[in-house]
């Protein structure tokens, strides 16, 4: 200000006005000009003031706002409309450029704690604030369209895994399904299922038989489970930092380390859930951003061998790293691969991360003239810190693409315990946590 003096670091009490009240923040790092006495907050001092004010006023945290968005599956635009604020205001809250007032903080916390209050606000049902809509709106026998849908719908699996109650009568099945998925009838449910994957090219390209309603239900169950799984704010950098550690976990049985995988990815903002395959749902996995602060990976355990469990998981991770930048980018997949550049890139990225390309070339140079032994495979996998099943699978598939005979016989690998399968009990163990998430309170 005075252009005559120097800035002297000091630690002083700092006074500021918050919502009309003066708050004195003690022990704040500042710099004071020796000439005009102008005072400037240092970066550390600024953080100290912000943290102190947030504590004193009870301002809502970024994580709490992300929980609000995730719980009700809100876009920034819809959340801003419901809260009666500008979308830019919400963006400033999320990026830390603007503090949320204490009254608005308490308002959002109330909506998170009481879904009925959110429902009333979102629909502006002021006359009946405690009314709860029941689905279906009428209990009756299914009409002809609904009978056809029930024939296709995999009710038996949904009942077996505990999503709906067991039922033999069609009217009971119709009622149970409509209540769980909150739809007035099965035609409405089928229409919503058809819209879920509308942007996925794989649907019209694949020759595999596909059930629209079971595929849509599978995705809905995955999204419900992922929405209710608590994770840190999504960060692609943190996701990439976690990958070496997760690759090393491939040396263990998936069901033994699945909680560790889930926890490690949750720290990067990725909710990993396992959803059992439904009849004709076809998916081996899918991934997307539920919102900018949370990613989802759903695994169906369609393939019952350990190698494919890990390769599918890393394939979905590849989509997050290579292709997905917004909630509008979605990649759901089938067993039959289409000629799709992004799918090929994800496959290549996953295989080359699990079995480094340069190391694989060196292995081939050293061993392919004389067929490598099981011991060569074990030593190579140990060097990579990757499952022997994955390494054998990647090498065999590479040979298949080059129209050469497989290097390692799968039958022999299974016999010596180097290509294990996932049992029904082990699959159920990984699925159980997702079931609890699906059945927990959600809108």
C-alpha cells in the first residue's frame, strides 16, 4: 500500500464479520507492513480463519454436501433448484470458494436426515408434508402387457438373493416389484429400464440375447448399492495411486481381499459393488460417475474364474482413467465384444497394467522358443506381483489373437491350483455387503 516498508511475519488475533456477527480468531499467521501497518493473511492464516469459522458456525463440509447429492442422486442444477440457490453458488461451496451459511448448513443436514422432508420439498407437497406415496397405487392382477413383462422378469433370482419376498401368484409378484422399485405398474418399470442404458452402443451392436428389464434392474440395483456406500470425494489421481497396491492383492483369492479392495477404492471416491447376474442381464460389469464426486464400478461375477474377476475390475478402472470425465459418459458391457475403440483400449490398458508389456516381451524372448514351464510362469508372476492365473490368461489370449496355440493348458493349471474358480459361497460372500446397501434406506 505504501510502497515503503517490509512485510514482517507475526501471529495475532484476527477479527472478521460472519453473518452480521464479529468473530475473533486467535493466533492467526499474518504479515504486517513496517511502514503503513497494513496487514495481510498468509495462506496458513487464511486456512486457520476458515477452519475456525467453520467450527464456530457449524458450516457444512464438502463431504456432507457430496453425501446430500449422492443420497438423492442430484445433479448440480437440480440440487440448486431444490435449495433455491444459484447453480454457481453450489459450485463455489463445492470448490471451497464460498462458505455455506449456518442456516443453509442446517437446512441441508435436515434434508439428508429426513427423506420425507426432501420428498415434500422436491415435490412442493405443502398440504400433506407427512404423506407417503404407496406403490403400486392399486393392487390387482397384472394386465396382458404386465404378464408378458413378468414372464421375462427374473423374479426368482430377485427373491433368492433377498431383494423381494418369495411369491407364487402373479398379483403378489407385481405388487412386490412395484413397491420395491417405486413404480405404479410394470409397464412404467420396463420403460425406465429401457431408458437407463440408452446411450450405450453395445446394446444394438451385440448379438447376445439381452433382457431389457433385467438389464435395467441390474443397473438400478448397482446404483442403489453404490449410492449408499460411503466413499471419499472422487479423485482420479488417488485412483491411479491405488492401482499398484490393488494389483498386488490379485495374488490372493478375490473373496478374501474384496473388503480391502473396496476400502482402497473408496478412499479414491470409487464405490465397488457386486450384483448377481440376472437372467439375460448380460453384463459382466459397468462403470460410471454417479456425480462428479463419486464413481461406481459394478461387478456381476459373470465369469467364475479368478483371472476374469481381476481383469474385469481393471477393465472398468481403465474406463474411469481413459474415458469417463462426466456423469454423461457411461460404459456398460457384454461378454461378446464389439468393434469399439474404447473397449479395446480398456482391455489393452488393463492387461498391460496387470502384465507389463515390456516384461512380457522379455519373457517371450526368453521362453517362447522352448515352451515355458509352470515354474517359469510362477516366477514371472511373482516378479510382476500379479496372480499366476492372470498372467497365464493374458499370455494365452495373446497367442489366440496371433492365431497360435495356447501356451498354458487351463485344465492342467486348474489341477495344480493355479487357475482357481470362484465358488457360489465365495460369490455370495462378496455379494452380501451390496445386498445390505440396496436394502438400506434410500429414496
